[in-house]
DNA sequence: CCACCCAAAGTTACCGGTAACAGTTCGCTT
DNA sequence: AAGCGAACTGTTACCGGTAACTTTGGGTGG
C-alpha cells in the first residue's frame, strides 16, 4: 500500500473514459480502431488520452486477448556466431510489428538444458523462433511443442547462398587455385550443411577436402586446420573459422595469401582489420533477421497482407587474404 | 472461436482447484508458498498440478500483482562492444531470479531515437538497466524516467579495473617500454573514461599520449591510430580497437610486436587467434552482468537477503602482441 | 407521424491470477 | 464437552483490458 501511494498508478481506460465522459468500452474501441466513433466522442477521447498521458497496459491486453505479443528467440551460445546480428535483425523486425522478442539461450553442451529451457518457455508466447538452427534444437522442439516452431534457415526464400558461393568459386578459379579445401561449420547445424552444399554445387571444378569444424569459433577453425593437406586455398563457413585457420597456417610457416588463400563468410565488422584483411561474403543480417521474423508473422497473422521483403543479396568482398596461386 | 477450439486452453488454477477439490485460492497459496497447506490438501494440489501439467500464467500474475517481472536492458549498437556478452550475463542472472530481460537497442547516431525508445518502454516494466553507459543515455533517462534507472559501470563494487591496468603497466615496464600511448574508447562513455582513469592511475611512470577513439570498433581504432606518434607500446580500451591499431601500424610498415607492442582489453574469443595473438585482459562478462543485475534486484526487492556475489577479477593474459622494447 | 433499422455507445462478463477478509476446522485447555 | 485461538480454507473483489450482448438515439420509409 505504501508502495501504491508512492508510485502513482498509471492511468487506465477507465480514467480516460471518466475524463472523456464516455464508457470505457468506447475508449477501447477507439484504441482498437474497429467500429468508428462519432467525431465528437472521438475527439474527447483523444484529448483525454493526451491529457492523462494514457498508455495501454500490454499485460492486461495480453490477458484479455488470451495471447501475448511476445516471440521467443531460441539460440545456443549467443557469442560465437553471427547470431547476435541475426537476433538484432529479428528484434528490429519484431518491434516494428509490435512484438517483443525474448531471447532465450541454452548451453548446447548440456543435453538436458535444451529440454529444460523449452519447458520453461511461457506457454502464452505467440511463437518461438529457432535462431540456432541445429538438429538438436529442431528435434527437441518437434517433440515438445511442434505447434509453435518456425526456424531460421538459409534456404529461406530470398537467400542467395548459392550465388555467393559461386562468386567465391569464380574468384578462386580466376586466381588459378585448384586444390580448395572447404571448412564447414559444425555438422549438426543446418546452415553449416546448407553452406557446404552451396559450395559443392558452386565449386564443381575445384578438387579438395571437405572438413567440419567443431563449432563456429576461431578455436574450432584452428583445430580443424590440423587436418589440412596442402591446399592452395581454404574456404571457411564463417569469418571466425577463417581466422583460426589463418592462425594455424601461420604457425605452420605458411603465409596467407602468398602460400595459401583464405576466404571467410559473414563479413564480421573486424574482418577488414585482420592480418591480412579477410576476403569474405557480406551478409545483410538485419534483412536476414527481418525475413526470419516475417515467417513467424505470416504464421501468427496469416490474414494481414504485407509487402514482400526485398531479397537478400549476399556478395563477395575481396580483400587481402586471397591472391593468385603461387607459381 | 475456431481458434479457441483448436488450441486447447492451458489449465488454470481453477482447473487445478476443481481436480484437487479445493478452492482456487488454496492453489494460489500453494504456488506462492505463503501460509502452509495441510499435508492432505498440499498433496492433492500437487497431484492435480502434475496431472494437468499446469503452468502459471505470467501475464495474469503480472496484472494481478500490478508489476511485471520484466527488466529492460537498454543499449545502443549491440554489435560493436563486449556488450553482447554483458547482456548475456545479465540475462542469465535475470532469468535465475525469475525475471525476463527485454533488450532494447537504439541507434545512437540518431539523437531522437533514444528519446523515442525511452518513451516506448512499457510503463509496467520493473526496471531499466542501461548497458551502454553513455552520457547521452544517462541524461535522457534522468530526464524522462529517473525512477527506474540503474546503470552498469565498472566502478561497480567488486570490479578491479585499476588492478588490471596495473598489471598491464607492470608488464610493459618489465619489457622496457617507456613511451606508451593509451587509445581510449569514445569520450562520452563512462566505462571508457573509467578505463582511461584506471590506466593513468596505474601508469604514472609511463609517458605517452592519450587518444580517444570514435567508437569501440576496429574501424575506430584504425582511425585513431593516425594520431600515433612513435610510441613503443599502445594500450587500447578494448580488443577491437587494438585490432584496428595493429592493422594501421602494419600498414605503416611497423611490426607488432617487434617495433611496437599492443595491448587490448576484454579478451574477445577471437583475440587469441589474431596475428599476432593479442595480449589483453580477460573479463568475466557473465559475472559482470550478474553484478549489474544484482544492483537492479537490490532495488526491486530490497528486503530479500542475498549472498554477495564473488568479486570480479579481470586479469592480464600475455600473448604475442607484446614483446621487449627493441634495442 | 410512427414503426423500424442501424450505427454508436453502454453494460456485463471474463481473461487468470492475487489480496483482503470471512468462515471453518482442529487441537488443546479447562 | 464446551471454549478458544491458531491454522487452514473459502468467498468476493480487483488488476486493466477485450468480447458479446443490450440499449439508446437519430434517420428513413410507409
């Protein structure tokens, strides 16, 4: 009670109604926009809202409507990947559509944690968006709450993963490379496989090994590089892996790009400042995120017509980590 | 209606009450834990909850209690800084305390956006945590809703920023350096100033310039490095800046560490794989985040006794970017 | 000029919890 | 066995909205 006195309670529609001299339902109708108000009432309501600084309680609204405007973004380790940027893009899109994005992360190394995290999702969320698109997550969600899931993948309509990898392949061929190793992301990630598939499709002419890194990190790339067998170029599933690979090559006494060329993917903000600056593919994460959220939205509000989003266009950025094959 | 049929409504306390043959209030009491139940009722309630798979509606609870368990984390660009990791630490702590963390980001380059973002904060949130601790944010929040703010700073109790900078200074002195430039983070960030102050306090013996970078990014570090006047070592406010500085030095034909030593701060996961691997200070972001959230919690629930958190201990990690001063 | 219709506005119930107060029940005293 | 307080449990109201139904009032047609 002390508390209630100290914190002046926020005005409600009843307050607005009293000031505007209408019923609370009229205010509600004004807010929702269904069924028009007579100009006179409308104006009074507007003025009352202004005067009181009224703002609707999302909590009450969610309760009354039996649905919330919260979407959960599920992901494992947030720090390793371009995930953050994706999440950020999703968040922007969600907010623009009036949703709140609740990011939940779980420790992927603990097999139970995912299940626990899933059960701890509030049942009243509008949807769940799996950002980290692993098999593990997919299975767990399929099992526990198949109704809600929408996943992010790069086979999403509008993605041009294959074109991007084609550009990489062409670039390397132009430089005279012919033994090209691909270091993929972790095997159980869809997007890792998608990128690998795209590369294989694009690089039919380029012989070479295909490795899977244990993660998306520089450390994983460094580890994977142990298995490298004298390639002329290495294409990596993301920039961090490329960084790890570059480091491993340097420790073997191989110079990038003089001895081996290295290509990344994602164009993280730091890539341009690596030594050497990394040739990579720029992704528009914000747009990717918007696409991902759009898919959720299409499912949540199927009847609302929407402008299609522009297609994603990832494109190659050539920097210092690629050079002509040594004679 | 179609919808309501399709989606079986989640069980409520009334359902539980019916099955357990008690009143809904008894169920509520069981859930809240105040006033004990008779073993017989308690057991029936427990069984009913089990059977129905009941889970409380946070929405209804928030409405009834007149407060939500949502805390907003406010930050500018999420991608540039160690911010993500901090946010992640805060999120973990929040979830552990039963709170949901809603991250809101704003575009710091647009002066109006912050104000707009602030007004778009739902009035029923429990608290606001300013992650990006800039003057701009501080002022805006002070003006608009001074009641809620708790900020993250590194002068937080338990931080050992000064000790960490002392370790850096000692390390450089041991290596024989005497012209040490400090490249600080952006001037309007508290933590940038805190780190600078800590460095100055620690490095009384080391003459050298103090520069401010325009951001926390590699690009900002690269830009700031234009102003470098032949130091023997450069200490940077974070690893990204250090990366940019290293790059700029390389382009001037200076080798790190042979000609100039470079030190970073934060130990981002990639730093160990830079060329050369970066000497830096490891921060326990999770713990930093936990401290930050604890401060919010202490304000929200002042009466709950809590174990103090362990003190943060950032410590120096020496890698390849520092070496003895060239003879 | 009145019956009738439709748009606008009002009333009441409900969403799923919590709070405050009003019963019950039980164990123990006398 | 009645009396009594403490410990449980039940009843009712309320949080701030929305939904469904009812009422009101002005315009139109016969």
